[in-house]
């Protein structure tokens, strides 16, 4: 089923691409515009991923390892931007600073909404890393800076590159921010093709190119992740002594405050202004409640199904290193780079033919979320399982348990916090999803995202603001849980 | 020793599996729309037409289910769904999406008595769809920067160096693209290309949508903006006329800048409730519905006898627009190619 989830959109894309004949595929591919779009999307993805690496690693180190004032509050505030949908952030930014349109705006918005993808796993890695290795380096005479570069960075490298990959794939698939910032990226080409020509063939061909780009990035990340994963020794789980920042305290604090202000302050300020300025206010509390319930149920089911599908893939990826494991993991990442409308239409096509009883019902929407967000959960499961000591599995096997029973009874409970973190991440991402939700939700069911969309499309900003506000809150809850899950046993004690 | 308690764990796992599948089973139980239910795929937004479609149920006694989305996405969805679609009626924001479905044979031909309720200009030549309301392309201007006598009288006036960097437009907006198609129809390919090249040379400012263009004019960032008339009326309704600085200018004549475009409806071919769908189209053309458009969405009713009680709309009969077959606006692909060529896409 996980394989079906990964392959459904691919099969659809290939089918639609060749509908117009091989020549058509060649024509679309060799247009100068296609190459330009691909170049722009890759440049944006690279730049945003690099910026997120810097922000995420610095931020994680500051809140986990330094004596930054208010670092507990900072740890929470720096995760919360995950709850801001890119279209909300983009909308409020362009309204405040129209001159940002283009690459700078798209880069800024996407960096600010996605750096937590790097910060979260890096913070978790820093918390679980054995501080003894750093201490050894220090006693051998290495200064703090060199220790960070030589030891700490190596410990967090797998977490950081995995986070950066998610950021890059997300940037490839994003439509909200790039369209609001009028940066002509690949997804803009795909949408224009649907909206202007009602022709699904060029859109599908462009979708195939996105899949290839996603595969290349995923493969590159596997190479970059390297074999450095894992601990040198078990070590004692304990909290390392905070590194004094000294004179860097004030600039560090100012940096954190600036990032939080830009990522959270601007959207919240704009929402408040909408609420106060417009006359389209007076939202029906019953509508708001039913939209909230809609978001919670479809996102909850989406998160459950995604994690259920991710567990076998993640266990395979963590415990086995064969071509099959590699292939399944690679394929599961393809969906993440595709825009929601492409995945949505693929499931429209297959859904109504294969499972008409489920078409435009919640389960199929949950399945769409699984296709889109499987990598988020696979990454979480893989890391969690990799951190569970295999020796305990060996013990269970030696006591006569079979392979499946061992994984069910030993591996999964050990990796539960990490898996729950993955579920929280998928939940909040589902809550923000729009295009696939519009295509696949049951007729008459509204979510916060669809209500927000339908109100902003007709410029009823004051009416849209409550939906945006509740969406922020609903997405913020799992974001906070996520932070809790990833604190790990050492700091919870 | 590490505590492994198989029985407890197994129970927890079974509970988790049940918890995962139970809601799925419940969700599957909800019924599909039967022949008694009219399913409308609406590319028009709930905030605009939701109230009207509620009244449709009351007025006709039909059990109405509405699915909202973007017009292009819904057209793509109906095409992907093929014969299995549940959609009975497609209510579209623009003629292009209806035209695309009509071309693929996905819309049934409407009877003459329904088609005749709209002026000939505002219905498909092959009878596959009919307009339900209309919108005019207008020039929004900042009275602080532009005196009335300086206002453009034709599209060619926009090429004056006076407006360099001072005109806003929404390159991805369907109405803008349709108006460029209008240029091609009215002035021929060479004429349209010449105008677009001149326009691009005047460095117009690009915006995400018509509303952003209007906001920029309103705040004085640009002098002129190419938009649809109702954005201004809705903004006035939203924040009050005293708080809106921008004003509207109707170019008039048979100038391409004065194009009037439509929203409309078509009955999906092979649907399971054709009578109900037809009744719904008739309702959308009824006086009650036409008044709703005039009052609530600030669009022009296609029924010229209906006027708006709420918005200060000049009557549609007084709005001069080029005489153009709206079906000819479907050649969007060529328009996009041309826009790309001159650097305006």
C-alpha cells in the first residue's frame, strides 16, 4: 500500500504525459521556458535549503547547548513558524512590502516557514548526542569553535541533511509562496498549464520533471548523509553543560528575536489588522467550529494513515540496506516534490475508477495526504528506529520471538516518541494543505484551509482572519508536541 | 532486564489498529449522491454565491449539494472524472472553463427557452452554456495623480511615456488574459503583438491579482490599474466609500480595454438528474437570482431589467463594449504564447 501511495501519481503522470504522443513530450521538455523554470526552481530550492541549514543549525545549537537567555521560550517560538501556511505568510508579506516580489520574497517567505524542518531534527540530534565526544576534543586542547566544527557538526550531519532535503522538496512543490511573490517557478508553470489552457498534458510532463529533480535531490542527500550516523559508544544519557555565549549573547538573542518577529510576528500582526479593518467580519461560529472539526478529523486520519504506511518503509530504511529498501524510500520522496493539484488529480483519476465508493470521501483524502507527506513520517520513523538499540531486538529474537513480533513488540515501542513526532509533523502539514483538499474532500465538508482560501479569493479578509487564526492554533498544538517528543529522555528526566 | 510484556503490548497494538480503521469505516458509510440530489460543481466562490445556491434549494425544492473550487481546477476534475462524474451542473467563473468542457463534449445542449433569457452576446454559439452575470474591464486610477481629462480614452493611450512604470496589471489573472485574447480578435495577431510590445516597453507593474492592483492604485503606488469593475464596488462595500481613494474609469467604445466577460453555467452531459440541472440554470437566470448578482456580487445581471439596489452600477446597456463572440476567447494558448514572447507572462 505504501508502494501504491508512492506510485499512483507517477503512473498517472506517465499516462497523461504520453497521451499526446512522444513528440509532444519532447516539444514541452525542450522549450527554453521549461529549462528556465527548472533552473529557477532548483536555485530557489538550493538557496532556501542553505539558508534553512544555517538558521536551523544555529537556532538548534542556541536553544539546546548555549546559555541563551529565555532559551526554553525560544525553543518553542522557533518551532511555531511550521504552523504558518506559506500562502498566509506570503500574503501578509506582499501586503506589507510589495517591493519584495520575485526571488527575494519567495526566498524569504519559504526560508521563514520551513527552517524548523532543519531545526527540529538537529535539536533532537544535539540532545541525544553523547557530550563525552566533545569533552574529549576539548581536553585534547581543541578550542570551542573547532570542537563545534570537528565534532558537533559531524554528530548532527545526518539530521541536518535530512531536514535540508525536506526543505528542498517542499520548496519544489510549493505554489502558495511563489505565486504570491510572482516568482516564476516550476509549480507556476504547472498551474498556468491547468488554468490557462485546460490542457493536462504539459502539466503532467512538467510534473515528471519535478519527480526526476526530487529523485536526484533525494539521492544526493543519501550521499551527503554519509555513514557518520550512529553513536561511537552508548555513553550515559545526560544533559551537557551549556556553553557560555559571553559577548555573543546580545547579538544571538537579537537574531532569535528578529527571526521570530519576521516568521510569526508579521503574519499575526496582519491577521489582527484584517480583523479590525474590514467590514466583512461577523463569522458564523458554527461554520468556524465545523471547519475546525473538519480540519482536525481529515488531518488526524491523514496523519494516522501516513504514519501507518511510513512505519514499514522507515523500518526497512533504518535496518536494511538493499536496493529494495533504497528504492521504496526513494519513491516515497517523489510525492513530496509534486504540487498538491497534481497528486489530487492523479487520485481523482484513479479513485473514481478503482474505488468509486471511496471517491470524495475522507479515506481517499487521507490517502492523498499520505502520498504527499510520506517522507515527513518516513524520516521520523527511520531516525527513531535507527536510534533504538538493535541489541534489544536480538534479545527478543533469541527468546524465541519471530521477526514480525519483535518489531511490533520491541522496535516500535522503543521508537514511539520519534514516530509520534512524525505523526504531529504530518498532522500540521495536512492541516495547511489546500489544492488536494479542494479536489478530494467530501462535497460540503469544509476545512479551515478551504474556508480561508474561499474568503481571501473574494477579498473578505476580515471574514478570513478567524479561520487563519484558528488554523495557526490548530497547527501550533502539534508543533509544540513535536518539540516535546523530540526533547528525548535525557532532558525530560 | 528490559521489561517485555507481550500481552499488554499486543492489546495496545490491536487498540491502535482499531482506532486507525474505525473512522475509515464510519467515513465509508456516508452515502453517495443519488439521482434526487443535484450536485453542483461551483468554480464560483462560496462567499459570492453560497447564499444564492441556498435559495436555489428553497425555490425549486431540489436537494442541492455544492462543491466549491477554482473554475479551472473543477473543469480539470470533471474531465478526469469522465463519465463517472457526480457533477450535474458546472457553475463557472469564466467562459473559458465552460468552453473547454463544451469542446470535449462534456456539456449537454441547453434548450432555446433557457438560452434566450440571456442576450445573444452572452451565450455559447453551440448552446452548451449560458452566461448568468457579466463583468466589465475597467481602468482604476488614483485621483491624486491623474486628472479626469488625462484618463486614457483607448488602449493606445496606455502606451504614452507618461505612464511608464505607472500601470498595474495581474499577469496570471484570467480576465486580463481574456482581454488580451480580445485584442487579438479585434486587432489581429500583428496588431495585438504591436500593442503588447509597446505596453511591455512602458514597464507595467505586475501584481498577484486584480485586488492587489486595486490596492496599489488605492495607496498611490501606481497611477492606473487594469481590473474588473466589481473589485472596486466590493472594496467600497468592505471598507466604506470614504476609505477608498481609487476611482473607476470605463474606457467605452469598441476598444479592447472595454471588454465585458461573463460567468455562466452548463449542464454536464450524461448526468443523472438532467431535469433538476435545467431547473437550476433557469433559477440562475430568474429575476431573484439576477437581483442577487447585482446586489451581492456587484456584477452586471444578464437580464437588463434588473438593477442593483446596493451598488452604484451603470446599467449594462450603457456600458459600451466591443462586439465580440465570447467563444472566440477560448484561444488562450496563443494568447499565452504571445504574452510570453513579449515578456508579459
